[in-house]
C-alpha cells in the first residue's frame, strides 16, 4: 500500500489532496447554502405573513364595521388565495370557525394547536408540525366597534429542505459549478507549479535509498523559476564534484592497479630470485626468477606453501649445516653460497636471508630470501684467476731468463765471446717475448674496453704470410711437426691492419703447434677468391670437445682437457684472433673433433 | 766428496732457463743432466742416480709436484734433496711442500742462478755430513 502510494508522483498527490479538500469545502458550502437559504426564506415568509396579517386584520375589521352582513367567508378565501396560504380562518369569540378557507371546517370548533408560541405585539405565532409539514400559524384579534369581534388566523407551511435543495440546485451553476470550475483551474495551475518539484522529489527519494550519494543521478530540471535555477546549480556543482570524485577515484584505482601491477612486474622482471617466508619458514611469496631458479617446472605456484629448504632442494641434514638455517641467526642477515647439481648442470647460488621486522625491536615476522645464480660469475672468476695465474707465469718465465742470463753474464769473467754473444741473444729474445706478451695484454685491455681499433693500410700479402711463417717455424720445428704451407702464386692488393692480422694468424698457428703432439701435422693454406682471402689452419692435435666449442672465443677461456691444461697459455689467443677478424668484417669458423684435430678457417674480405 | 762427483738433474721445460741453470751449476763443478719435461725427468731418475734434483713446477706431461711424488716412491730418492723452481709463488706453499714432498727449497722466478748454486751446495753438504767420518 505504502509502496504503491510512494509511486504516485508528487504533483498528482498534491492535486488529489487539493481536489479532495476542495470538494469537501464545496459540499459544505452547498449544504450551508441550502440551510442559509431556508432560514432566510422562512424569515422573509414570517415578516411577510406578519405584515399581511396586519393588513388582513385591518381589512376584516373594516368589513365588520362597515357592513351589516360582513362577507367574512369571501374575505378569508381571498386572503388564502392571495398569499397561497395553507388556510385562513376567522374564529368568533365562541371559538368556532365563522369563516374558513376550507369551507367544510366552517362552524367547527377551533382547537388550539400544540407548538411553540411566540408573540409579536398583538400577533400570536404558533409553530407546529402536522404530518411532514412544519406549519406557522399567526392569529390576531379583530377589533370591532363593539369590542373584540374575533380572531383572524392565517397559516402557511414552511418550505421543506427538499424544496430548498431543489431551489438551490436550480442555481447550481452559480453555487457548485463555478467553484468546481475554479477548482479544476486551480488543479492545472497547481500541477504546473508543482511539476518541477516532482523531479526534485523523485531525485530526493533516490538519494534517501542510494548506498552512497555518488550513485544518485541528479538531473537538472527543464523549467524556469528561481527555485529551478537554484536546483540546477546544485545539480551542476554536485555533478562536477561527482565527476571529479569519480575521476579522482578512477585515477586512484588506476594508479593503485598500476602500482600493484608494476611492483609485481618489477619483482618478476628482477633477475634475482626473491621469496618471502613466514615465521614457520613456509614460502608465502616467490617471484618468477625464484621459480625459474628453484622450481623444477619453473612455476611460482609450485614453490608456495613449501618450506624454503624443500624449495632449495635440500634435505634436513644439508640444511642444518648452513648458517642460513641456523635458528640462532634468524634475527640477523645471512648470505651464503650454495652449490647444486654436478658436472654441466652445476649451479652456484648466492642465497641471502634478511629478517622482516614490522617495527623497531619487534620479533621477526618472516624472512626475505634473495637468490642469485652466480654460476657464470664463478666461472668468469675462475677464468680470470686462471688468466692471472697464466699471465704471472708468462711474465715470470722470460723475466727469469733475462735475470738468470744477465746475472750469469755479469758474474762470469771466464766466459768466451761466443757464449757472451749467445747469452745476450737469449736476453734479447726473452725481452722480445716479454714485450709481445705485454702487447697482448694491452690488446686484451683494449678489447675489454671496446676500443680495439684497426689501422688499415695497403699490404704485401706475400710478405705478411712469410713473416707469420717465420715467426712460427721454430715452434713447429721444436716439436718436429710436419708443417705444410700452401700459398697462391699471386696475391691481389688489399688493405688490412697488418700487425693485428699477423698476431691473429700467429695465435692460430701457435695454438696448432702447442696443442698438436710431437710429430703431428699442421697445414697452413691461403686461398684467394674474387672477394676474400681464405686462410685455413688445420692440425692433427688434441681437438676441442663439442661442449667447449661455443666458449673457445671467450676471453681467458681455456679447455679443461688435461692435454691443454699442461701447456701454458693465457686463454687470450683465440679471443684476440676472433676479434681482429671480426673487426675486418671477416669470419672465423672452426671444425674440430676431440683427439683428431682442429681446422680454423678465417676469411678476410678484399678491399 | 767434491762437486765434480755430484750428479744433478735439472728438469725444466724452458730450454733457455734450463741452459743457464746448467751453465751455472757446471761452472760450480757439478755434473748436470737436463730433462725438458716431467716425463723425461722421471725416465732419467729411473736410469741414473742423481744426488740432487732441481725441478720446475709447471712442465708439460708431468708437473714438478707429480714428478716429486713419484720420485719419493723410489727407495733411492726417498731422502734426496729436491729444489723447486716456480713462477706461481702464490699457490705453492713451502711448508706444505716440505712436509708432504720433502722439498728442500723453492725459488720463485725470476731467481738468481748464484743463489741456486749456493742452495744446491748447502743441501748436498747437509745430506753428506752424517755420512762423512
């Protein structure tokens, strides 16, 4: 019921109320009109009857005084007719009807009626009810010269309420229709005035039930008037604020989402594995890198809920040996290196654990674990250590010779000239070797810094290759290697950095000599095509394993093959040769089989 | 026993260095044999009886330490003085070498040939003293 009434719009409700009260008022007016009219009519009738009675009394007295045979019957009948009286009678002193408008009553005794009696001067008025009629009866004494001749009575019925209603209804247009018309007009005016408020009303109702004000859709009203202007202004400002608020909120949401997403993205794009464990050591968060490092299926989900030990693939015995899992040190930061797997799959992880404290001096709420794969770094470190070792050896060996020969020379007075010459020569050779090694070191440092530059110039290829052979020949001879050289009959003109190519080729041939057992075979072949110089260095040496092939051009890399390890070397030769040939826009490729030999093919474009 | 009766083996892969060590030891009067790698040195000690061995640590085919370990398995060389030359001072610790392999002295390259000769003479005397009357 309430719900239904709520649905009725404000203007209609206002109009209905207005109509209801108006109709009641009109009804009240109409009824009042009937009664007021009636009382006026009755009063008028009374006044009229009183004055008429006096007039009739005078006429009757005159008739009695002037005529011997007064025609009283005619007179009363005339009186009754003239005023449409109920009846008119003359009662003699013996209280009988001497004349009566109703002729059959003449001579009958007049019975006084019971009713309310009032006096108006000489006139006595009696008001009584007879049947459905309310009757007013007036009598006045008639004075004759002989005294009182009798009484004249006139009676008239009061008009009935029905009669009055009919009378009023005859004026209904004036009494009811006019107000009704005005009421209807009022309805329209009221509706027009209230209808803008209806929109406000419905919006206010929405505001009453909406969970937040932001959900209310306030709309301006298409109408005129100061109140409408005021409302529209409120709506406009509310909407602006709302828009601003929702914009702010959306922006806030977006920024939050972005931030959340971003911090996740940031954590996930870190190369370091990051995990968080709770007080029980159970992993509650892990990033992608952590999963990639630790989880067999590289899925973050497979780490969550596990203990850190299990996540790291440790058994309880292994874990108890690590400071990371020492309960006495949980309150402090600990970092440790952990080796996992064997052989090729060997991994070195650096694991750091930091306690999470929610506030100063609070007990730790868990741990943050960072795991970094330092396998490559360890390999690089090992390679660098190896290089330093080798470099030290390479530096000390010629230095040892120089010192030993110089000292021997300085001490020996007994030395013949031939020996002195020989010793000086050795010193010279060793000094050259030392200088060359220092050059290599500098080249490497240039390579490291990326500043190895070429100084290209026109080159006599024939001479260059001869120089290379000359430098390497003694090394080949020392090991009694079958050193085969195949050169073209004629060389084209080209531009190269002669010194660097020279070093690169000496390195390639030097490796062939170093890693080929005594009595083996080395082939050095140069071919000229239309566009390039093709240089092949083939040996029957120890060869390179398939696993190590991709790493041979890495700086400081040296094979783990024992036959290679026992020969000193810096791990720089191939790296340099590769770099030099690449800088010439050439290419260095390798074919090798372990224990069978290696072939390096260098190509240099002709310029 | 004079120096000329002393036989010394020099194991060194660097020919120039082996040559200058040999020259200095011979100038001091010793009889010197040179082996150019660990394997050759091992063959030499099995064939000949040397009084003292000077060996390089880093040599092809067999390092100085490996050679030394094998050497100590031979009865004749159980107590013979060995002097080691090395270019890698850092990784070779004298106390450990002395304890495990009975290395008498180590020389870091570059070394003075005169000091080598002095060391050889000192260690030969130390060995021979208890034997002399």
